[in-house]
C-alpha cells in the first residue's frame, strides 16, 4: 500500500520526466547572432549549447511562450 511519501515521489518523478521531455534541444551549428533580436550570441553560450539560434534573453522568452506564460 502506497503512503503519502510514495505518492509524492511518483508525482515528482512524473513532473521531472515531463520537464525533461519538453526542453528545447538544439543541434547543428550555433549561430553567431540571435535570430530574433540580432544581438551577438556569446562564445561561451555557443560552445555550451550546440546549434543555439537565440541569445539567452530571447531563448528564455521563447521557452515561456511555449509554456503559455503571458506577461501581465
């Protein structure tokens, strides 16, 4: 019989699996300029994220929009 701790652990694992499955995965050659704003993408970001096309700010905004978060 599952107790509250087991149920909570199952929910945490399901939430983590859903977050991992929905993350943005970049592949290919990284862009030097952001596709949205045109700003330079730092070398450290281009090395850390293969195939990145957006700067950090635009990437964060794109993730929020994909999740359906609206600005208030």
